C-alpha cells in the first residue's frame, strides 16, 4: 500500500454508521482467494456488497453512492471514514485493511475497533482513531447537517477536531506506530533506518568474542 507521511490530515468524511461493521462487509470473502496486491483491486472491492446489487448496479440508498460521498478519496476529500461502533469485527482478514487503504482512506474514526483489524490498519498506513461515543455521534450529526464539513486529525499532537463545532478529543496511538506513520516507515523501513547502528553493534560484538 502507498506510504505517505502522516502529519495533519484535514478532510471531508464518509459516514458509515454501521455498528459492528465486520470484515466480511468491508471486503467479501470471495476476494480473499486473489493473489494480487493491486491496491485498486481491493479498493474497488471495499464495501462491495453494500455498494452494488447482484447485477453490479450501485445501490442508491447506500451512503457511498450518494452524490455527496460518491467522489473517490483524494487530498482533503473523503480521506476520513467515520464508522460505527466496533469497526472491523469478525474475521481477522488483512484484506479488509487492504481494501480501506486501496480505496484511498487514510483515517478511520470510531468509538471502538476490533483489535486485530486495528493493528492491520496501522500496518497498511491507515490510522484508526478511537473517540468517545459522544464525539463520534457529534461527527455523524455534523456530517448530516453539512456533508462538506471537515475533520482535522493532528497526528503529532494526537488530537481530532470536529471543525464544524470546534470540539476536539485526544486519541491514543502506540509510540512506535506513530513514529512509523510520521516517517512513512513499515517495519522493514524502520530497521533499515537503523542500519548503521546495527552494523556498529555487530562490529563491537564481533570484536568482543
């Protein structure tokens, strides 16, 4: 998936107010047999069976097909999903995180996440932000009032702000994962960034044997 440094993300949001939105809804099981890692393939499969009917036609009533939210994510537009409670429950399939990242989403906000899915999102350079249920509802309410409202996610300061109301909350993130996101590092990139230190340690250890 694309690696892009995280700093401050300010964007309109896609509201997917489905509690217990499980990974089979996020990406149906039939896509798990694919051997590709093409982001577009998985992005196109994101929420597929809610977005499209059996004939492949868009389901008009689903939020992602409504005019205000149908535009694909890009800089400052729909880079954030506001999801229902217990986002990413069910199967631990990593493909669910691939689908979200492949669609272009950089942040998912919810009052709770399934633990494995939360970690999968971080590994795919998507930031899961946990907020209170009251703040989550305020986001849904603000989006319903104005689909163009924006949310600001300040990764260095670990704050999320509803710019329609000015209300902010602090969110938690593992220090290592925060460092990796802010530097666009996966685990291997992180190790390589310390290559010189590792080589010096190996030299010192060899000399001490």
